[in-house]
C-alpha cells in the first residue's frame, strides 16, 4: 500500500527548492546586516554613486531618475513621519506629546530605518538595471524635471517641518532622550 496514504513525504522539484534555498540564504545575510547601520548606508551610497555615474556616462534615462527621486522623496516622508498622526487619528496607543506636561513617549516612525534603507537600496538597484534597456530612455528636457522635483521637495519638506513643529517631535535620535 505504498501509493495510498503515503508514508513518504512528497518530493519537491529541484527548481522551487533551489529558489527557496536561495531566498533563505538571501534573507539570512540580510538579517545579519541589521545591526551594521553605518556599513549598510555606505553600501547604499556606493550603489547610488554607481547609478549616478551610469546616468552621467550615458547622458540619458532622466525620466528613470525622476521616478527614482519621487519614490525616494516618498520614502523620506514616511521615514520622518510618526506612526500615529495626531491630526488624522485618535488612538488608544502611544501618541506624540503635545504639551510640556505630557509624559515622554518615544518617536515611532511610520517607516522604520531598516525598511527605509532596504527600499532605497532596492530602488537604486532597479533603476540601475533599467539604464541597460533603451525602452526606458525617454527623451525629456531634464531641467524641467529637476525644477519640478525641487519644488515638490521644498513643498513636502515645508509641510513636514511645520507638522514637526506643531506636534513638537524630532524624528532623529540626537542625544539622550528625556
């Protein structure tokens, strides 16, 4: 009765098994990088520099760079924003103190540092790969895109800084917290 009920475990085909093993090894090394914040960011800066050199050397792919810039701006806003926005949501969980008499509650980000780093690094890698396909080299007048991105950056940062001042929080870990 070998074929019925089966005491044997099903044999997985080698390709999905290899993919699963590769993913587990990738996740293992990704987890090992978690405590090494400085080295992770240095690696991301190197990848960003390689991407910038690639775009500069081919003199194109400005629309890819613009899309990358918009995505990075979105990530930065998420990184600087609190998990619970006092303007939008009344919650039973930890809120930002709004008065001097309120007790200290730690700042909890909407986008944690590790996810911010990981998403940023993936974005630069994907944009770098896109520079090898002429399909993504759409001819555009890049100064207009640059000006528009700067305007977006200034407006978004002004709004974010006003929010930080209004609710008295600093999203960076500077010095000892009181």
